[in-house]
């Protein structure tokens, strides 16, 4: 339970950024100032008597949004309390950290999924926000992305992947990854979406999928074969705007060292970077220098592609399918 906290007066740049974030989410969710105020009021009604109940009436929201202007009005609200951040974040379906602009600082934001398995909605918001703004996504993943697998393969993989976690935490983690994976598959496998995706994976990993080695040992051969066929179908459909870059793991050095504790790293243009660790925690940042560094590492890894184009990639995946017959 969080207690009442005093409002913090914010610097011009900080309050302007927060006001723009509120406005972007309002537009995305189709909320007017009046509607936002109504929903904030309803959310406050569910708080306990010990919790601070901030007044986010229409006038208060209007004064917050005044900070979007180049010249700040003397009537603009210059401070927000932690209670207001929490209510606004819940109603706007985003995280408090994103709303405050924490990702712009020098240190990445880290989320412990085991401690907060409900973070899937916050994660999905971040991905959607920056995919649409950047128009391009590059992702290195130790394992095939959910959008490149069938749902049967995805759920079987999640169960195997967290196999050493205790029963209660395992269930929470599997449910988190399944919810996120299904949402990602629905979004990514939508023709003519407004962003393109380049997925990078080591050649050795696809061979393990085909052979049923390592974490894929418990996944039945038909499910593995169906996933490889799904990869071919996705790559062969130009409306899906998906590229798979198979990388020669033996030649990758700098990215491999930098990401030795990671199992997935994604960059959205030069706006945003997000990753998850082997520990299952998630990290993300909007800091330009950090994102640029991740972007450069991704391009360096891409330069070690084993096959040059989609047609060649499809042919090698087909050869893996033939090995399963």
C-alpha cells in the first residue's frame, strides 16, 4: 500500500515531456479531457481509505496539458504527486515509469517480472508506442520470436524454458509469457502494419529447433516442423514485412559479449531499446546514447548474416524441414 506523498515541482523540460506523454495516450485511447477526468475519478473510488485520493478533475488535467505549449502559462500545473502519477498511469494504460519519463535518464528501467507478473500490459504498451513511432524494429533473440512460431510451439517452449523455476513462479512466468506472446502474434502477424521487423537469430539455434536439441527436446517433432513451415509462410508474405537474418554465431564478438546476460534485445529506430535477461527481468531505455549503442551493435551483428536475402533464408529453412521428414 502506498501512502500520500507531496507533489514535486518539475523542471520545464520534464513537465513538458510528461504533458506530451499524457496527451499521446489520450489520443491513442480516444479520451477527451472530460473522459479522462471521469475515469480518474472512478479509479480513485476504488482506493482504500488510507490511500491518497488526488483530485484529477477536468480543470486539473487541463492545467497539466498547458505545459505542452512552447510558452508555459502562469496557470499551468507545475507539480504532480506520486498518487496522481499512479492514477493517470492506470487510466492511460501505461507504466508510471514511462509516464514520468524515467527511461530518458542515464540508467535503464528494470522490471522484475517474477515480482510483478501483471507487467505484460505495460510491456505491450512500450512495444506498440515505439514500433509505431519508429516505423522499424530490429530484434536479436536467442530463441525464435513468438511471431515466428505457432502457438503450440510457443506455449510448449515457455513451459520448457522456465522448467527449473519452482511451481508457483513457473505458472506465473508461463502465463506472463503466453499472454505477451499471444498479443504479439496478433499484432505482428497483421498484414500491412505500419512498421517493419527484422529478426536476428544464430544459425546454430535454428539447427537446434530442427534437431529437437536443448530446450526444444520436449517439443514434439510435428510442432517443430509446423513452426519451421510457419517461418517460411511469414517470410514469403510481403504484406507482413518480416525479415529473418540468420547470423553466423562464430563470427559475432562485440554484441555477444555485450549481451551475454540477455536473451532478447530490441531497438525501435533510435528512439527506444528493450531487452530481457536470462533472469526473466526486463530492461528498457529511451536514453539516446544507450539506444544508439544498441542500434550499432544490432547492425554489427546483422553484418554477419549467413544468407544475403529472404529467398536464400527460405531455402535453408526448407532444408531444415526436409531433415524432419
